C-alpha cells in the first residue's frame, strides 16, 4: 500500500475553510469539517495524547482508525492531526499544524509554504520526508515554531530561514543536513529560544557571534555533528541558558570555567570532543546541574570535588578520562540516577552506601582497576536498570541479592575474577534481557535460572561443564548464546532447534561429540554458527542450505543499546575471522554471517548445497577429514570474504567458478590433494600467497610460481559456468570449427534422407520486404 504523500495536506489547505466558532467539543460537528478517506493512500495512525473523537461514530472497521486529536486552548486553538485527513485554518491570525509521526514520504512541495503564510506552528517530525529544505520556507514569516526532527532532509539550511524573524523554536534534529549554521539564522532570529541541530552532519566553526545575536536562547543543542573550533566566548551572553549540548563534535581548546556561572544552567554536555578541562583550578559553580557529561575531556587526578555541590545531579558521565583514586563517598551519597565512570584508572572497592540509593538506575564502571568483592547489599538498589562492571579486578562470588533487582535489564560482569559454582536464580518474570558473565572463573553447570526475557547470554571463557541443559529452551526470546571456551560435553542437542529466535550460536572450543543435528536447519534466523574446536564427527548436513539468516543477512542486529540515551559498549563477539581470533563489534553484528566447523573430525564430501548460503562472510571447514571435490557451487557465495578449506583430503581441481567471488580476500586450500591449474581472473589473481596452496600434489599457476604444462587438459565445464556466461571467447578456437563441420554434416545427412520441397514464394517475398 502506498504511503500518504504530503500533497494530501496541500489539498486541504487550499480547499477547506473555517467559518464561525466551534460550538461543541466534538470536532466532527464543527462547521465545514469534512471527513476524508483517501483512496489509494496509506492510512496514518491516531495515537491520541488528547481528547480523541471518531468522526461519524459508526464507521466500519476499515475506517475506524480515522480520528482527529483536538487540543482546545484559547487562544489559539490547536488542531493536532495524526494522519493526513484535514488541515484546519482557524483564522488569518491563528494557525497550527501538527503532522508528527505519520507516514509522510517524499519532499515538501514549495507550494506548501506559499499557502501557509499565517502559520505559527508547524511540526512534521517523525516522518520519512526527504529532499532539501526549500528556500520558500522563508514565506512563513509568522512562524514561531518549526520542527522537522527525525526525517531524511539533506542539504544546507537555506539563508531564507532568516526571514522567520518571529521564530522561537527551530528543531531539525536527526536528519542529514550539512554545511554550517547560516549567517542569517544568527543575525535575524533574535527571538529564538530553542535551537536543536543534533544528529546531523553540520560542520565548520560555531559562529563567534552566536551568543551576542541569539541572547534569548535557553536551549542550544548541537551534539553529534562535525563542528570544529572552540566554544565561542559570546555564549556568555546567553543569560537564559538552561541546556547546552555540544557533545560528540570535533571541538578543541579549553573548556571555559564561566560555563558553570550560568545560574539557569541545568544540562551541560561537552563530552566526545577534543576539549580539555583544567581539573586543578578551584571552581565554585553558580549553576544547579541536573545532567553533566565531561566524557573524554582530559580529566586526571581525583573526580572533581566541585561536582559534590550539585545536589540536584541526576546524570553524570566522566568516562574516557584519566581519573584515578577511589570512588568518592560523597558521590555514593548523592542519589545520582546515572553514574558513568568507565574507561578510567579508578581503583579500590565500591562503597556499600552506593547501593542504598533509591535513585540509582545506571552504574557503568567498566574498564577500570576496581577490585575486591561486590557489596552484598547490591540488591538493595532496586531501581538499577543497567549494571556494567566489566574489565576490572572484582573477585569472589556474585552476590545472591542481585536477583532481587526486578528492573535490571542489562548485567555485564565480564572480564573479572568472579568465582563460584552457584549462580543466583532470577525471577522468570524479571526484565533481565542481557547477561554477560564471560571471562571469569565461574564453574558448575550452565546456569539457566534466568529471566524469560533473556535475549543475550554470554558465558564464554569460564569453567562451566556438563551437557547443554534442556531448560535453555525456556528462554524463548534468546538471540545470542555464547558458551565458547568452557568444558561442555555430550552431543549437540536437537532441542536447540526449538529456540527459533537464535541469531548467534557459539560453542567453540568445548568437548562436544557426535554429529551435527539436521534439525539446526530450522534456525532460520541464525547468522553466526561456530562449532569449531570440538570433537564432532559425521557429515556436514546438506540441510544447512535452509539457514535463511546466512542467505540474506539482515542489515541490522537486534540490540539493547538503542533503548538508552547514552552509548553502551558491549563486549565484542570473538570469532575466528580471516585466520585469527578477532572481535566483531556488537553494534554491527547484522553485517556479519559466519559458519565455522573447523578443527573437528567431520568426514564425507562437502555438500554442494552450502553454495546456497549467499550471505556468508566467512566459511571455515578446515582441519577435518573431508574428501571429494570442492563444490563448483561455492562460486555462488557472492558475499564470502574468507574461505578456508585447508587440512582436509580434498581432491580434484579448484573450481573455475571461484573467479566470480568479488569479495574474496582470503582463500586457503593448503594441505589437501588438489591438482590442476589454479583459476585465473577476478579476485583469484590476488590470491598469490603460496602458503595458502602448499602441500597439495599437483597444483600449478602463477600464484605459486609453478608453470603449468602446455597440454594440461581443459577444466571441466560446470553447469554454474554455463548459467553465468553463455558466451566465452576461449571457446571460439574449438567451438567454432567443431560447430561448423558438425552443421555441414547435419545438412548433408538431412538432404540425403528428406526430399526437397519447392520454394515458398510468399515466404521469400515477405522476407524480401522485411
């Protein structure tokens, strides 16, 4: 179904007029209000935040979602339309249009601005609009608020924006705008109170006069762009400043201490730049901050004492600095909601007082030098949602009380020295979705007494033992199961196929035996399967062709990081990537698809059906007992970057079809029984490391500096070759003479056996006219 176009709105602007005054709160009864059901257009949605009235009352199911949100304020009256059904001009002086969060697409027609000269409020946020912002926006000279957030607009802000001299709010957050801040915006929008340009591609310096001209601004948000230079001194003139967001740009220089002298300042975000804050100067802030981010601002020494004066502080991010010392007691007593101190050099124990907080919801202390046992009262902080303590020196058992934190969504205790054989049982109805206990000293059976909401379970590099428990199937939402480098025994259970949501299954370097179950082919979402370094036997199941997640790899990966307002750095997934153990970024796992069955005892031939896994980036079946020929179907692995078939008993020649693999950068067929000429052309011409062809009985080619015999028999023509190219100049030398003489022989035999017919003159003449 086609998405609604913004042109529908233009239709109503030019055809519907309001006469009189609303006499009823039922907007359907107002004069000249018409219900419109656009045929051929997609339906919007009506998630009412205010009183919602269904026009007509007796509409059928197909139209029942057509609602109008009427927000009565006097004056003016604001009509909040949640779908493109009507636009209501109230009078020449009062006009407000809210089309937020619909399904509009395409560009805004310039005529739209020409018909809205009296408009004061325009909100098109949360749609799929694109194109450039037309200079005709300058006709909206009465506009007080313009919101185009969360669309796909690109290009620069037109200079005509300066014509909107009454504008108080300009919000273009999360688009694709670029260029600098227009000079007209700074010179003429003197009434501007909110300027939000976050999450775009703006660049150049912040205009030096921005604070002098825009002195009424209370919110200046320029985060997540490419602004350069320093913080303009003119910002001191913004005496009403409440929110300043300059984080995640390319700003340089010193952070001026006068920023803490704004009495109205509540939110200060400066992290993620190349700015430096002198931590040695005495600061007496006049502000009362609610949120403070000084991430990667060159802080060293102890956590600054002046932060203790901010009694209203709810969010603190001092990550990626060079802070040392211990976790201060005054910070543990401040009732801060989010404390992010990761990537520093802090040491010592965590004060138990911290977990008496009734406000603490996020605690991130990863990649420091904290040590000792976790306080036993950790479970008293019942509001914690994010607990990240990875890569420290914590030891001892994981406190039992941690299971009392019902709101806990993410638990990352990886890369410490936690020990013990009993992991506390979580309530099945708890909210815990992400559990990473990898790289510790935990032992015993694999823990499965977790929340039913568990999506990511990482237990690798511990001492867990025994078979895989069937209770894993209770985790019906599990997407990522990583148990590599443990002591797991038994067979790969068939019940794993019941966890249909699995996208990643990593059982590398355990002691699994038996064959690979055919039923794993039911895991159609599986993108990464690593069974390497076990003791598996039998054949590779041909049914693996049905692993749909390895055929068309999705471009996104389900993650929890999008749920929070700050970046969450999960541990990377460790896999054998192109001949070495590497970490795949947890934020981009949707880009990868991998099948690793190496270092087992698999036998038989390689199933040709593996060639159907066109989304694979890495295929590794080395160090097995596989025999037979390399399937020509491997030429269909169009996405493969690394193909490792080494250390098997493969025979025959390397298929010519491999020249089709345009993404291939690593090919290893060493230590087999291969013969013949190494294919030439495409990426195969770059596969010239002799070590990757070593210890075969008869390979030749320029890649290994071995000249092939002149009378080497031609490679066998494969069906895949015929489908890929119906004409080849290499076949002309043989094919043309053979075909010519064969045709002459057929003509002679046919003439001898079948008597000649008289010529068809009509056909002959028709051919002449043609």
